[in-house]
C-alpha cells in the first residue's frame, strides 16, 4: 500500500494500479499522482504519476522464435 497525502492534509492508504510499463515505476516523496478515492471497503488507488513523458528504452536485442 502507498500512503497518499492530499492537498488539504488528509491521508489515504492506497493500492497501486499494476499495468504494463508502470510495473517498474518508482515513486518518490512529493511526486504528484492521480488517485481514485476510496469507495466503501475498497481502498484508494494510485493510477499513475504526473510528470514529463519519457520514451521507453529500445531493447538492445530482440529474439523471435517460430514453430511449425
């Protein structure tokens, strides 16, 4: 779980949305994030970090295998 502090000082325990390239994303204190608020028994969910776009690294090697 991630602790998120809102502009008004409230804090939420939030889950992290795991999707594609965001799996390797590291958050730091004071990062701006987009958060869905908690609903009922479900926690808040951080769905991403706000920041500049960075192009994904091109792999140095690509291996393609085929079978009949």
